[in-house]
């Protein structure tokens, strides 16, 4: 089992589907949902029944929820009070993945106000009556981007690679940021790699899959048969020539793909595929050269097809009903587009070739002797990065913790704790090597998972600050990396983990974090002068390790 900090649609046990018509109803819906689904009641210091007793009257005293004729200023004050109550409750709870989203209706203005509350934030209402939230912070944290730029000055020339990616949903303003940066450090006793990962999204953004990067081209099939039903309604005056022209284009596609299948360029791709499947070894210069040559064959074929199709369409589109013409030509157009999408830009599928060549392959063949893994300001990500990254650093199967899920609606209905173990990768490390992990309080979720897994292997030191303490599992299947419970009603949305976690020594680390072996907290003076004392200490420590 494994977990992550991304979301997947799963059923959430909710309170009965009744109409929420007051702040009291809203609070009871929140309270019942937490009561039935929360995973850390056994470990909480708070008394959940006391929470209900303490807050039910406060919510009951608020009278303006969804009231059309409520005084506007009073409605805003009561929304702010309700917001403060929700924030106060969550800030007392242990699970650092848990958050809720509350929608407050204002029917008199025909608007709604949506606010999020989590266990990592606190709220205040100022003397002016305005509501605000702030992140709970303990110590100073570095600017990760500046830290990475400074670290890159320490790299041996031609041993580094930085990968920028776009984050954000389709149609939104996507931000461009560094996913990772790696490089070999200068002036070290042994070959030492620095690897900074800003988010666990290698599986989505960087991992190379053989079927996509080095595809097998299936034997082509013709789109149209001689007696295709779609030809029945063709105007008799053009039917024969229309079908002959269409079959000529069909033949052009099939013959062109057959030629590519027999080409040396395609055979080179298959050789790369076989080598990658067997070893994951990537010779980037050779791979990139052969993929470009392979792409060129499909680009030329697509161009030849397009010239013929455009001429054909210009002639026949005016000689038959448009609906009939579209119905007949659509399968052909779709096939050409798919061919172009699948093969004509295939080199973009291996843009992370150097991640393999400079990191994964050297890890497997023993060229890398030591690693510094910088997980500061890494809040987590996809659990499937375990098998694509973490498992490569594991050399033996060891117990690293225990997981527990809810069973039924009862507050304390849990299954027994289930042990979870590390696992190895066929192309990963063959024997343990010294590893130093850099963490701070913004290292959470998968960053913490990597750390406690590697700590079971020996030769690992953690430097920096306590991690964020967000271990609660969001998926019971490590391959379903969009974990989490999502659900609610018109006014409440819950993001709630499905599992609790404790380490191999039976310590619940939720809300506490991983304790570093060596505390190094940057000062304000360090930040102002672009100094990174944690990285400097990491370099000193790993150079002494054997």
C-alpha cells in the first residue's frame, strides 16, 4: 500500500441527505462527516464530543445563513464568525492533509463566498471585523529556487540537467517551474550527485514509458472496403471516380506505413525499445538522433497525404451533400491526425532522457557513490513516484511502517494496523550508498515517505528541520496516485485521507514530522545573503560518510 497527496474520486460517507437551512445544520453536517470518516481519533488529544458541545451553540446563535432578507453587514459578520469557528476546530486536529471548503450563500446579493480551512492554518478577525487566515509557521524556510541556483554553481561541468514543466489544468493559466535539477558536485572525495525535487510528479511529467517513447507500429489496415456502406448514397455521376480517388489515398497511407515499418530508422527504434525494456539504459545522443530521423519519415508521409487529401476535398466537397462528404471523409482525417499525433512528434516523449542517463543509469551501474536529495519545500505529489524513484534507492525489503483504515461508520471502527514494506527496483541500487536528505517544515507527504523508507536502509542522514507531518494516506493503492476522499453537499466539500500511518517504531508522526538527525535552521541573515547552511552541512557530512 501507499498514499499520496493528490485527489481521486472516492465515496465519502456523508450525513443524511437533508436540506441545510441554517448554520446549525451546516455544523452538524460537518461534524457527522468527520465523525464517520476521520482516521486519527485514537491519537487525537482533543475530545471530539467536547468539540460538538463547545461549538453547536455558537453555530446555533448565527441566524443569517441563506436568508434572503438578512441584514448585509450582519450576514458578513456571521459568516466571518462561522469561518473562525471552522478554522479553530481544524487547527486543533492532527491530520495535515485534511481540509474542507465551505460555500456561504448570500441570496440577497445573488452571490456565494467560498473559503477553505485546513489543519495548517489559523484564522483571525481583526478589530475592523475583517476575516483573515495565515499559515502556521515555526521556523524560517529558504527560498528553494534561489537555493537551487546557488547549488548549481557547485556542479561539475556537463553533468547537470534542469527540467522545467508547466503545472495547471487545461484552460487555466499554467505556471512554469522547475520539477527537478541534478548535477555532480565538484571537489568531493567520491562521485556525489545533488538531486533537488520540487514535486513528486516524475511519473506524470518525466518517466519514460517504452510503449509511448518507442512504439510498435501495427500493420496498417485499409479504412474503406470496395462495397463500403458509406458509398451507397454517392451521386452516380461521380461515384466511381470518387471511390477510386479515396482508395488511392488509402493505399498511399498503408503503403507508406509499410515502408516505414521496413525502414532502418524504425528498426533502430525497435532496438532502443528492446534495450530500454531490458535495461532502461539510455544513450541520449543516439536516441534523440534516431527519433528525429524516425519522425521525419512520418512528417514526410503526412505531408504527402495532406497534399492529396486537400486536392481531393477541394474537388469533391462541392459535388455532394456536405453531411455525406463529412461522414465518408471523417475516418480518413481521424486516421491521419492520429498517425501524426502518435509518431510525428515522438522525440518530445523522451525529453527526460538525461534523467536516465545522468541519474538512473549511473545509479544502477554504481557510478554514483553518494547522493544529496533536496526535498525542501516539496509538499508531495504522486504516490506512483515510489516505484519510479524511491524504489531505485532501496536495496532490501524492510518494514517501514503500518497503515490503518476506517471500517464502518463508528468513530473508532478501524481495521488492525497493517505492516508496509519497502521494495526494490530491477534497475536500481545494488547495494546501499551514503544518502543525505535535506528537509524543512514544507517537506510533506511523499517527501516524508521517501525519507522514512530510505532510513530503513542504513547510511542515511536527514539534515534541516522537522518535516511537515502529513503522513495520512490518501489512497489504499500505490498505483492509484490521485488519492483522497472527496465529497460533501451543496455547501461542504471534504478532502480527507482514507488511512492513518505510524512508523516502524509505532510512532504516529502525523502533525509532528520526521525528526532530522542534524538540525540546521537558516537565519534571517542567511536568507538575506543567499547562504544555504543546510546544503553546506550536507556536503560536509556526506563527504565524510562511507
